[in-house]
């Protein structure tokens, strides 16, 4: 049985029903309405190897822009070059303080059940530092994603790949030429390292790294051009800056620039956050009407579940697997 048929057969109620409804509407936007889709990534989706399905969505023309946390950007590349050096801890809930100290002393950084080796961070730092210095010296700043795209052009890097390049959603985005927006790079390992290199004098200043506001301007240009011919959907995994940064481009253009542009034409969020605590991540879709992000009749879906389970299933449905 195909995955899409399995979902149709068994996912009939509650979050399961919402998952299928969101997947159907996603597919309809792309196939029936010639729409475009923005996907936003929060959480540790790249360490969770979402690239296995997201990369295929990009290659198949089902995803047309990405906004992600800087951690998701870097961790996709970390996984590409150091996958076999990771440690997976099956009983991670039972780890003691001493166990955690042992991981620290062994050079590992834990993300739930997966431990990222410190060595990969220093490996990538050494390669990126050359790119950062070149950008600083030339006065030609780049976005975090553009630095990663340049890193993938390093002819020496493929010899370090420990999984197929096709598993990398960053590589797929580069190949497809879709934009990748990465606000808040300071909230990441490489953002910390970049800042440290400015502080210790290895870099002459911060100007090599283009800011979030520059990227928001570029996002507005992409949205203006794309929405002229296509409805644009918004598929949000988690919450936080990745989601709020990108969805706010519409009210910014409508309210602050006074442009007559369409609202987002589809909205789906996968989140384990709840509404009652006042956070953005748990806000129900209708709240976005008051912020002029979504319309009354925009298809809206809120799936309160584990994104590492739900997102690949939705992608499989859209791909008709």
C-alpha cells in the first residue's frame, strides 16, 4: 500500500484527520492552483534528518522557498559530513548528570536522542572562516545560506560526505535555486563562532554577514514577484523566529509599505505548543487574521503533534508516494 493510500485509509480523526486534510490542501495548491509554498523550519529538524523527505520535495518542485533557524541550516551540513560520527542514545530520558558530563567530556553536544560531535563544528568553522574573511575583505556581505551554498562548492568537501548529497535539503535548495532565509544566526553554533572571530580579531567586523533585515527585504522582493502570478502557501514546522519572521512579510508590505498584495493563500502549522500560554508557537491560525497575515477563507490547519513524524507523512502524500 502506498503511504498516501495508507493515510487516506487510517488517518480519519483528530490530529490524524487534520494531517490528511492539510496534505490534500497542500497538494491542491501546488497542482490545481499552480501555487508556490514557503516552508519554515524550527526545532531540530535537520538533526532529525528531515532532509531525506524535504530535499525530494524541493527537487520535485513542491517547495519554493525556505525560512529556517540557523541551527537547521548548519545541522543539515553537519549531518552531511559527519553522520557516521554521531551518537544515538536510545535511553536518553534516563541520562544522569554524570552521563551528560561524560558526553561533554567526550566532545558531544546532545539534541534529545542524538549527539553531534564537536569535531564537525570545528571542521566546518575552518572552511567557513575562509569564506567569511573573503567576504569581509571584499566588502561583499553574504547571507548565512549563501555562505553554505558557497561551502558546498568547495571541491574538497564531497570527499568528507558520509551520507549521499541527495539527503541534504540545503544542497537541494542550492541546486533548485530557491531562496533560503535565515534570520537570527546569532542563535546557532556558527553564529556564536562568527561573533567570537569578530571579538578575537580574526574577522574585521560583522559586515560579512548580512542581517535579518536585509533578508526580510529580499523576502519581500521574492513575495512581490511570486505572488503576482501564483498564490503562495505557508507550511510551518514548529514556531519561533523561522515562522514569525517570514509570515510577517505580508503585513509589513501591506501595512508599512501600503502595497496591495495578496495574503498567504494556505497555512499549516505542525507544533506541540498549546494556545493558552500566549506564545506565537501555539497561536491558532485564526489569530493571524487580526495581524493581516491570513484571510477569512484561507485554508488553515493546526496539527498538534510531533513534526518529525507528521512532516514526512505530509510530504509523502504531496509526492504521492
